[in-house]
């Protein structure tokens, strides 16, 4: 398995269409990065939230980004209606872009079956053209999981911590049939097998520039 490092990471952007998207798709990666780099800046944007869901998200991302300089914005765009609020979503992404120059961007995949996820992914790749953008995956009933091109191995401790934090901080989602320990840990185990690790999170890498001569 080929391993490529991204160099020193001082700033990360993480975005989600809904509260819990970031934690489900990249929670283990955030834990790994933030524990390894105390004080790292994380600029996070969530398009759909408010009320109980926003409170859950703020507590959850604080737990998933221990020791980080976390700056979270939660908008209140309607769930499932991003195509109708394209202008508002684009303005929010462009505003985020103007506030930071990240070393890494965590966003949904462009081929995600959910229209909100897919729409946000397309906006991110337009606004952050010259950045490393990793498209995370979210397990759901659509059956849209594909063949990822990038992996972040997770230790057993990090994988277990991710699952625990998801259950602890998003009680509003526990009624969903796919929202359980077996689903999250099972996918992490499969992705770990694919990259010769115990557990992993997987990402779609749309474009990557190599510096092999340095």
C-alpha cells in the first residue's frame, strides 16, 4: 500500500450539509489529526441545523477536535432542499473560503446519492480549486458506497472513540435504522482491510499533484 504524507497541517476546513455529516464521514480523521497536532485550526461549516441539532453539533465537533482552534458556523437552510437554496449555500462557502487558506479540506463526495451532500461537494471543489480535498463517505440506505481512492488508517482506540462519540452526541439520530455501532465500526473495518489496517476512513480524491523530485 502506497503511503503519501500531506506535510505539516496547520489549518483544516471541514464541511457538512447536515449536523453529524462531518463526524460520520471524517470523525476518526479529525480525532487523529487534532490529537497529533494540538492547536490546529479547524474551520467548520454546516449548512442545515438549528435548535437541538445545532447544540448537538457544537458539542460533538468540540469532542471530535480536542485541543483544536475550532471555528464552527451552522446555518439553517432546510434539510433536503439545497438545490433550491443554491445561492445561499454558495455564499456561505465563498465566505468560508475568504476566511482561511487550509492545508486540507474535508467535504462530502461529489457522487454521493443525497442531493444536499452532492451539491455541497460540487461547491467546495469550485471554491477550493488549489487545495487537497478529501471526499468522505456516509453510510445510508441509498447504497452509494463506491471504490475510494484514499484512506486514513485509524487505531482501534480512535475507531472505538469515534463510534462512542457519535452515539453520545447525536441522540436525535439514534432512531434511524442505520445509525448504530455495527454500521459505523463495520464500515471502518472493511475500509481498514482495503488499506492493510485494522480500521480506516475512506475518501474520494478528485485531483492530486505529486512532488516526486523533492
